[in-house]
C-alpha cells in the first residue's frame, strides 16, 4: 500500500523558517515527480512547488526565492525548505507523487505563520 507522510509543519512567526518532509512508501520512487500543494482556509488548493524525476524544480511566483524543493531518492523523501515565511503562507501543505496516470496524496501538515 502506497503511503505519503508529511511532517515538519507548525507555528512560526513571520520571517521564520520551516522544513517540510514528505516520505513516500513507493517502489522506484526516483521515477515519480513530487509536488507540494497547499490549501488555505476558504481558498482553492494550489501547486506551490514541484520536482521532476530529473531533479528539475519549479515554483509558483509567490514563493520563488523563499522556498526550495529537493529530493533524496535514497530516503524516498522530498523536502520543502521554507524561508522568509509570510502570514499568507498559512495553509495545509500536502505532497503528491505523480507518474503517468498514477497519483498519490498525503494527508497534509499544517503551517501557521503569525504576523
């Protein structure tokens, strides 16, 4: 059974940092693109950052220069380093593993940024 488990969320003051982790129990993890999504209260879920199987990263404009996504295939883990956090970054962050028509989701971890 495939499982994605996120961790690292919490409460932080504006300007602070958090590092989220997503550990996946997927065979051939290295072949999957991994994405971080977030959903704030009352808002639609949005794609924040993604990293391909070729280690190419992409970000939405609002987090460029502040967030860094990386992967460690030996540990089946993807990280999202979040620096310079802002109150508008407050959301539930979920990771997604994607390959062809296959999609797996984690339950999410809550990030709260106080002003």
